[in-house]
């Protein structure tokens, strides 16, 4: 197929009328789209809730355990009255 034939085939394809859209398609698209948005919103809220719960759990753990404090040495006794 040479260039002229390809251009003619492209013009014919672009000039064709699109196939008719079913009349109930719009309602179906709205219903599915709304459901998808609600699911995404619910999932996003659940993830934020889990993130906040993890942050609170970490804060409580860090406040009770004090992981930044060095544990006392157990190899030598503490020096007193030096």
C-alpha cells in the first residue's frame, strides 16, 4: 500500500460515522463510576485510619519503652564513691 492509498484509507476511516451508543449506557457509566469513587474514598479513609493508629501505637510504645535510652551495663558493677 503506497502513501496515497494509506491517506485515502485513513480519510475513509475518519469520515465514517461512529457506531450508535446504547441509550442506557450513560446511566450504567454513572452508576459504576459512582460506585468506584465510593470504594476509593472508603479505601483512602481506611488507610488514613490505619496510618493514624500505627502512629499512635508507635508513640505509646516509644513513651513506655524509651528506646533512645542506653540500657545499663551488665558486665561491670557501677562505680560508687570514687
